[in-house]
C-alpha cells in the first residue's frame, strides 16, 4: 500500500519535467529571451502533440495575448513552427526539436543584430572624432583622439571577425569543426 503524501510516479515525472523546463527558461535568458517565453518553448518541446494558444494558456496560466506574443517571438527565431491537423480550425504550434538548428538561428540573430549595431557605433565614433581632430588646434587632444581611433579600429576588426564567426554559425559550417553529437532520441 503506498504511503500517504508520497507523490505518484506520474506526479514525480511532471515535477522532473517542470524542473527541466525551468532550466530551459534560464538558459534562454542568456540569449535575451524572457523566462516566460523560455517556459513556453519548454512546454511545447515536452508536449507530445501540437498545441493551440488556448492549450498553452492553460498549461502556463498566462494570458492568450502573452502566449501569442511568445509564440511569435519563438517563430521569428525559428524555434516554433505552425502546423496543421485535419479537423482542427485553431492554429497549432510545435517546437523545433533540432536544438542545434535552434541555437544557430537564435545565436546568429541575436549576435548579428548587436554586432551590426556595434559596427555602426564604431563608425560613427570614428567619424565624429576625426571631425573634432580636424577642427582642433590642441596637439595633445589630437594625439588622444588618434589613440582612441586606433582603439576603435581594433574594435572594428574584432566585430568584422565576429561577423565571420556568426556566418560560420548561421551557415552550419560550425558543425564541420565541432560535429553534432549523435541523436539518440530516435
């Protein structure tokens, strides 16, 4: 006879999955994705069937608007796909199960955006500093500006290298250098 207050195997299973969904949410936070969107991905990932926004709302106890926004964000990052099931009129969604593909898309999108912004900022800073140097009669200031421009050019070289690295990630060439681990889930 089972003891009272002892969780059933099914309850223990659900607790373990919920705990791992929290891990997913924390990890996605590293890439600028909110914990709630990370939890949404985790729920979709562990769902055996595609889910509607209503299903997701019920599973996460969040508003349908939040679910819609989260699904759109995950879809933009190619981490969730919309799918069709005969006889169901509502939109259905399922997670992208290939985490390697999701990572390359997520990493590429996030890093590309920030790196391009940094390149633009460095270009603007150099142009602004060059204008000041041309207008200034202060040799000491001109020397400091030249030194700072050299630092900014170093930063530009780094960002150009980083853009090449992002391309290696996005193109999948990264797997030529660091192969995917064999998929044992099949």
